């Protein structure tokens, strides 16, 4: 609940950032922000305050879906845009269904903090791909 609340508060500021800089940088910022917050959560072993700070950062630095939608809106042609936005919404809803199952499975194999580290690695890898490989 805390990350969601902070995302709602921070979103207008990040929207202004995306308008001033560019949409690709806004998407990259969101991915790296989530990666940082997940890394802090992974390293918070036994420190509840640090874990809560990581949740706050997740909310403040997040906004990946909004950044992705803004990026698609500015880089896609009109015929593709509807399909691409539908795909992003579908993937977000699929993640809401699949993520709890996947996390539950992973927690049986690893510690909960290790799962945060895996999530951090995923976001960081995507950010690096997006920054260095994609055009």
C-alpha cells in the first residue's frame, strides 16, 4: 500500500520530468529506480526501517507502466499505438496474476530477501539492455 500511495504522489513530478527530458530517459529512470529499491530491500536483512525505506523508494522511483505508455505514445505510429498499449496493459494484468505464484515458488527455493535481489537483477538487466542495446 505504501509504494502505491507514494507512486500516486510522485507521478506528476515524474511526468513533468519526462516532458522536459525525454520519454526514453523517463522509462530508464523508472527501471533503475525500481532496481535500486529492490537492491536496498535485498540488503535490508533484519532491519525493518531499511526495508520500509526501500518500499518508499519503490513508490517514489517507480512508475514504469506510465513511463512505458508515454514512450510508446511518442515513438509509435498511430496504427500500432492501440495494439501496443493493449499489450502493455495485458502484460501488467498478467503480471498481477503470475507474479504472486512465481514469488511464492521462488520463496520456497530462496530466502525472501534473495527474491528481492533476483528482482533487482531483472530490472537492472532490462535497464542495461534498454540503455545500451535498443535504439
